[in-house]
C-alpha cells in the first residue's frame, strides 16, 4: 500500500470527529480529552490533537493516528482499516491483490469463520430443519424484520453439520476450534463435534460490528443442558467485555444519552422491536467495569431493568456499586411483578414500559424501599449499617455537587437531620481519601518520556522537539548540513535518523504509518508532542519565551545550546585525558582552551 494513500487518509479524516464517535471527547485547550477506550480509568487521560492528527493516552501509553485507532479500537485488520477510512473520506481504494489475500492472518480467518457460521445458521432457520425454531420465534412475537435485524439463526440437530459445512468451505479445524465453534472429543484428540446443536443462535458483535461469538438458546429442556449456552472464552470472545445490543443500538444510545440495562438477549430484542433501541445486556455474566467503560463512551445514564427476584436484586446492587464511581446517573426501573421487559412490552405494550422508565427511581430510593421490604430499618444496628452503606455509595460519586442532593434525599427518606448525615459523609470521605492516597504513594506509575535506559541529552530532545513542532526547522538544519551523526548519544542519533528518513509535510504521521519503526520509538515521538506539559509550554524549561513566534530564532537558540552542550562534553573528556595521559597534557590543554573560546562566542550569541 502506497504511503501517499495513508497520508491522504490521515489528512482527509477529522480525527476528533472519528474518535469522537467512540469516545466522549471534550475540549481542553487546543486538544480534546476523554476516558481512554483501551483501559479502565475514572479520570480522563486520553488526549486527541486535531492539529497533529494523533491521539495519546497518558494512562496506558497507547498512541497513534486515525489508522491506528481504527485497527486497535474496532479490531480491524490494516487493510480493512484503510478500506473503511478511504470510503469514509471519499478516497479511491485499490482492492487487495491475490498475494495480499493469501497473507490474511489467523485472526482474519477466525472472523471469517464466525461470519460464515452466522450465515449458515441463518440459512438453516429457513429450512425444514429450522421450522420448529422459526415457529418458536414467531410465537415469541418476533417479526421477520427483527429476526433479520439481529441475524438470528438456528443450529440443527446432529453432531457435525457446521463442522462439515465450514471445512468444505476451506476452514481448518484449528481455526474452527479457536473460533469456539467446535469442540474436541475428550478421548479422541483427532475427532471434533459442533458446540451448538438444536439451539436458536444469537450472533454477538464487538464494537466494530464483527461477529465474535454466539449465544444459543435451547428449544426444549434437556437434563444437564443450560438454557443458554455462550461461545467459550477466546481471544475474540470475552464475555466480561461484550454487551449484547450495544453495536445495534449505539446510535440510539448516543441520541437518547442513556441505556436500558436488562438481563437477557430476549429482553434486548423485544425492547428493540418495541422501539427501545438503547436496550443492552451482559453476555451471560454479571455487569463488569470493562462493560461500563464501554457504555461510558456513548452515555452517562443507566436505567437498570433487572428482574425483581433475589438474583436480580443482587445484580442491581452490584451494578449500582460499579456505576456510581464511574460518574453514571443510575436509575432503577421497577418492573411489574412476575414480569420481565420482554413479557411487559408483549402483554401491555410499549407505552407501559415507557411509564416504567418515566417512574424509575434513584438508587437511594430503590435501596430504601428494598431495605423496608426486608424490615432492615426497624432494627437500630441494621439501620445504622444501611445509612453507612448509602453514604459510602454517595462518597464514591465523582461529582461532589451531587453529594449535597443525595445526602438531602437520604435525610428525607429516613427523617433524619441533613447536618447529621453530612458530618458522617465528610468523615467517611476523609477516610476514603487517606486510603487512596496511601495506596497511590505505595506504587505510583511513571508515564514520563523514557524510551530506553540510555540517557538522551536535553539539548538533543530540544532539537527533536522543534523538528516535530515546526517542520521548517528541519529545512534550516539541512542548510547547516546537520544530520543524525552530529547528535550526542547513540539514542539521539537513532531518533534523529528516523526523523531524516520520514522528512515531509507531516513527519510525525509519516513515522506512525511506517511499520518498520518500532512501537517504542513511535511512542517516544508522540509522548514528546503530546506530553502533559505541551511543547509550546516547555520553552521556559528550554530557556525561551513562550510567546516566541520566530521559528528561525528558536532554532538558532536551540542549535547554539546544543553546540554548547557538545563543547562541555568535549571539555570534560579532555580534562579526563589530561589526568590519564600527563605526557600530552599541554596538547589537551590547548584543545580545551580552543573549545572554551568557541563556547564563549556561542554564549555571547545567546545573550544578544
């Protein structure tokens, strides 16, 4: 793939708009910040620079440009990322050559196998073998449009239908095994069978819309067989990170600025069909922080609509505990007794569910009513424990202004003085803060610029910085016939040679799109440009006026300081030789005096 196409894509795509579709970004100075989509965090450390067309997380260290983001976040291959971005930018993209097709990675083949399996299950649903499944879906009230929208299929009876279908299509058993579509027989290592049999199949998508696994619902109860069976854990399918319905409903979630969290696939599908396209569910596991971080990219309000039984109550409480510290507004939907969202919209209609959403309770109101129903508030010791628990939850909310409102709500619910609860909250918050600070002091991560253990002189970093910040500075250095060999350290020579090899309109992005440049070097350059102390604010450290606009003057000063540093190192070496080689002391002294005279001239130039 030609580099000019990559450059054209990077130039054409607005990186803030593109990343902003996946991450809630807000402006901070000249850049944009948000919660990192690549690791869990509560304070935004993910930075996007529209000027440099790059992103950088100062928490986990991830960095790159719009192409890198498409690959890392959406799970696309390199060619898929280029194709999608080119299409978005209206740029002509040449199709893959036969040779490139042959070089598809194992991950690509696994994704292809999962997509092929999805289409196979869809096809079977509309055959005689799938009649019973189709009738079941119709009986559940699913329309043809809904079945097509969620690409629901059916895994027929028999031990190796899918295995035969996919191997005949050219997929190896190794690929099918890694895709979680087949299993190996325990006592026959060379024999395999289909994982899903006689089950309605629900494809599960990652955030880029790729099928990464399946959920299969059994049609008739069989002893020792689970009602729902999910794909096993694989490199692509991690239940703790996936949310059913998120990809389908992402646009509606953004528009409504909220999600409806339900328990099962059937609930999600029924609500989507009824018009609640912001409904999502965990994939057979309790809610996790990873899943909440995914939701946070789209909205900050969660309606929890779990069942009212004991298991549903525990799941609701866990969701509250996890969501509040991440800054979510948490509202609890009280369902009609003995009903779930699926049955409610089918029996009573969408309007009834709308009413339930409109009357959703705050997390405090929900916990208070739950405690009342269990007679917890009638016993002083239990009531005290409940109050401390509620205050703890309030203290975890990042927005301190909300604390006042929630403490007042709790005081009203319990008929207690606000001041009494406020005092308890302050004491609890102080203790929590001390615990956090203590833990942070034990092991505080360092994300400062440090590409290797070998030192890089500050003056070398200055030269690299100015070349990245002002491409015209590189032209001025070329006029001075300065090149990488003139750098001081081996590290400096290597880094400057990378700049030389990627000289052009946008040196940084030329480096980022070059697969030959090691990732640690790419990270170094991005760190240098997007470090928390921005380059334009580092001139004071370098000894310059922040408001200096003359690139030529800045470069001359940087270049002069660089040469002063080289002289200092030369003088240091000469002094060492004078001690080690007394016989030639006079010769070394003469050279040292020459170097010091040169240094004085340079210093006079700096004082001009």
